[in-house]
C-alpha cells in the first residue's frame, strides 16, 4: 500500500477513536483513552514528518518545502498545543473544561485531516512517483504496525 493510502486509512482510525472518546467524556478511563489517542497521533505525525515530508524535502525545490510543507509543520505544532491544553484540563478535572478543550481539539484535528486529504495528499501524489509512494508506504506501515502491537496505556484515571 502506498504511504498516502496508508495515512488515509489511519485518518479513518483516528476519527473513530475521537468519536469513541467523545462518547465517553464522563467515563473514568478518559485519561487513558486520551493518552492512547495522543500516542497514536504522535506516531501518525512522525510518519508524515520523518518519512513523507523528509522525502519531499529531499526531492523537491526549496520553495515548495518553504511555502507548502511549512504550513503542515506549523499545524502539527499547533496540534501539540491543543494536546497540552487538553492534558492540562484533565489535571483540573472539571468536566466543562475537559469538554470544551476536547471539542476544540477534535475540531482542530478534523480540520487538519481534511486539509491533508483535500490539498496535501493530492499534490504529493502528483509530485512523487507511484514506486516511491509504495516504498515509503512499506516504511510507514512498519512504524504504524509497531504502534499497534504495543499494549494500550493503562493508567489510573485522574
């Protein structure tokens, strides 16, 4: 499977995780489920940054990287800020704050996923050869499979 198809499937998995987290905002295992999602998101972002974007930087003109990929690197950084706010709200343990921060996080992640699906991935599919996309997909699949094999985080609820 090529890397873009793999990332698209992973987007679907992350959306499902977010729906399940949203349905269980009042459940005591919320911190564990959020930590698991954050771990998944971190692996996903590393596949994009360390595998896909790295190869794009190696094979593209600097202007493309500067004007196009810098937007996505900035969004990845912004997602981490939303994660920090969400984690901090768990420490406060006020449901209204948790709910507010989760909804903001969920909306930001969904917007980011859609942006990648509608703009980034189609451009990269044209820019990179099918053979290269397949080779990158094998590397990405290995990294994502390692994440899926690890046991889920089980921590005491806050």
